[in-house]
C-alpha cells in the first residue's frame, strides 16, 4: 500500500467519528441478521412480554459489557487507579485522577454507541415491541370483543403478532393494534435517539469545560497515549523474545534456529522451576519501577538497589 493510503487508514482508525459510525453500522447489520434468523414471537399468553423484552434489552446489555471489556484502556485504568489488592506503589496526583476520569468517560461514550444503536434500531422497526406489548393492549372500545371472555381475549391478543386466521372484524382490530404498536415503538426510538444526541453533546461540552487541559493539550495527550501504547507493545514484544531466547539458551544449551549444535544441556528440576518465575517483573515490596500509561516511568528505590541488564551475545 502507498504511504498516502496508509496515512488515510491510520487517520480513520484514530478518528472517533469513523469508529463510532463503524460500530453503529455493524450493530445494525447484526440486528437485521438476528431478527431474520432467530426472532419468532411465541404468541402465547405470558410469554410474549418476556420474549420480546429479552430480545430488546439483553443484546444491548451484552454490547455494553463488551464495549467496556474490549477496550484495553479500561483495564489499564482499572489496574492503575481502581485495584485495591496491590500495595500502594506511588502517590497519584489530582491531575492524573482527572485525566483518568476523563479517559473513563471517553470509554463510556464509545461503549454506549452499540447498545444505543441496537435499542434505537429495534424500536424503529417495532417487531420486538409489538411482540412484548401485544398482551397489554386495551381493546374495550372495540365491539368485536364485547362478548369475549377475558381469558379468550388475552389469547387472541397474544396471537396478534403471528397474524393467525381470525374473523374479519378481529383482523381489522389486529391491523389497528399493529399500527398503534408501531407508532409507539417508533416514537420511543426517535425519543431515544434525540436524548442520546443531546446527552452526547452536553457530556462532551462538560468534559471539555471540566478538563484540566486545553484543546491542543488534550489532542497532544491523546496522541501521546496512542503512540505510547503502540511503541511499548513493540518494544515489549522484542524484549520478551530476546529475554526468552537467552533463558532457553542457558537452560538447553542452544537457542532456536542455531546451526551445528554440538553441545546440549539437560535441564535440572531447579531449572524448570526457575524458568517459570517472573524474575524480571517487580512485585510487592521489591517493586523497582512502576510504569503508568497515564504518566511517566516512576523509579523508586528499593532494597535490591540497581536494575540488572543482559548482554546479548551472538
């Protein structure tokens, strides 16, 4: 790919509007597929409401949880600022807490895109709402239901979403009830969309007003976090490979890919125990350095003193 195309792709990946639009499109496509292949209203008394409500609410909750769980920044904030299991390693400044809260609100906004899209699309279609609300429709003003008992009336109303065969006067009532449910569902959908847009606008304005950073500082900080994560992952991958290569060579006597292997080593039981110990990670009271993605590397003195280095030999 050309450098220009790579720049465009990289810019789109970092664009919040593009990512939110992509999430919304994928959610709409998933909703269409799920409705086409899995949804079928039972049309039974006592089951329509739970079935329709489950298809309306549960996927939205799953998408919300997935929106939080799939963001690596969420786990970074949790481990750095919310986890109380680890001993206190350093003092967190008020500025860092504000930036962490700002980052959490940004993650929440991105996580809400998919569930709100799901709710809005399903309400605009009206299929789930029609199934869930079919049993609770008031038909007292229709003459066709005057001589029908309450239990029979509930059974007829529950069967409306399935378009079962019925007398002509009941079919007219069914069509009117379907239009009423579609009207109510679509009105709720548009109200939800309007409230979501207003909430997004207000929250974005409040976040910028309450942020300790200016607009340029916020842009630089966001770019810094993305570059820091990307470079750290690259260096960590290379560092871990080199470190493991040295350990394997020390235990087995040769490294993977070596040619003309003349000497091998039989690992002892202690070697097998040592190779599983994360000796290069600082934990507990022996913590030497604490790396934070919301700040710089903080070096702290400990009993061990200096850090160790490994000489890479050919």
